């Protein structure tokens, strides 16, 4: 019943000239209702809307108690969501950035999920022993998400597009027999596209998404472009050789046909001459 009405919400807010504080309360309320109804993604989108009402304000507003409360709620929702893997919609927000001062451990955790890997998450747990449990963050959910994100990063950094099972096993810290299950899960999550090769024991990566795009990723793209250029150059050379070979073969066939025609013409001319000699004798 709520979803159809939400389509009109933005126009109502504009029409009724609702101030930002009231907008924030409305967005928070809708987020809570959606959460109670099991609509996790809807809940997240509206807590994000509430958080964005602090954008464009001074740093004091972004670091206020109200802003930090919503920032923590948004971050927790994103971390625990089974479908949310891209954290850049959070990291760009001033209220989230202010967590580095008010809630540095949460800020560190966000950084790990935004751009780091499983080993970093394990180090975080060792350094902040008991934090995840104390905050009721459900370590099993976080651990699973971190493995999927780690596999996505591994696939994105693979220049050859062939990711060996043993590399996946090591990075995800799982037995070799579980690798295919994790690859299937990361494909289902929409983080990677590819195909398993049981015979070669590799994951053939077709498409992947970078979790973070900086200098390292630009270098990887440049490397791949160079590889593609070399491949294209090789293909062009092969095509050129094949074309030259085909043209040479065609020339040989034409020359051979000409020789045959000349041979037949010579034989016919000889026969005509013999016939003329015979006629003269008679």
C-alpha cells in the first residue's frame, strides 16, 4: 500500500514547501516502516535521502548528533544488506565523512568494505576485538559480503582474464572444493560475469566492476589496452599474410590457367598445320 504513494512524495514535498528538517523526519519514518515490512533496499534508499538533507550545509551540520545518528544507521543498513555492495553512495556524503572524527571505528569499517579485502577485514577484527558483536553487526553476514567483494576485486585485477581456483581459494581463505560455489554466488550478486572451467581449474572472467577507481586501476586499464593493441596487431598481421597468400595463390592459378590455354592453342595450331600438309599431298 505504501509503495504507490511514495511515487508522489517528492511532488508533495515541493508542493507543500516542507522544510529540510521535516523532510528528514518523513524519510526516516518511511525507512523504518519499510524496514519493518522487510523492504531492505527501500529502507536504505530513504535513510539515504534523510542523510542527503545535510549536504550543502556547513561542517557543523554534518557532524551534528542528528546527522551522525542517521549516518550510522545508513552505514549499518548498507553493511548488513544482502544486496548492497557499492559503498560509494555513502563515502561521498559529508555526514558519513564526519564519522572519521565521531565514530572512527565505523569509518574504518566503511573504508574496508568500500575498497579493501578479506585480509583487511580480518585484521580489523583482530584490532577491534568484540566490536562487531557489541554493535550487533552479524559477523557471518559481513564475512560473506567481504568474501564476495574480495573475489570481485581479484577478478578486476586479473590481466589475463583467467583466474585460477588456487588464487581464489587463497584470497577467500576457503577450501578448494568451495571455490566454484563462491564464484557462482559472486555472479548471482551481479559483481562479476564469467564462466567456470573445471577442466582447466580457472574462472574465465568476462566482465567485472571496479570497487574503487584510482591510479592503480588506470594502470590496469592501460595495461589491458596495450594487450588488446598487441592482439589486434597480431590479428591484422595474420589477416594480411592470409590475404597475400590468397592473392599469390590466385595469381598462380591464373598463370596456370593461361599456360593450359596456351598449351591447348598450340596443340590446335599443330593439328591445323598437319591437316594442311595432308591436304597438299593429296
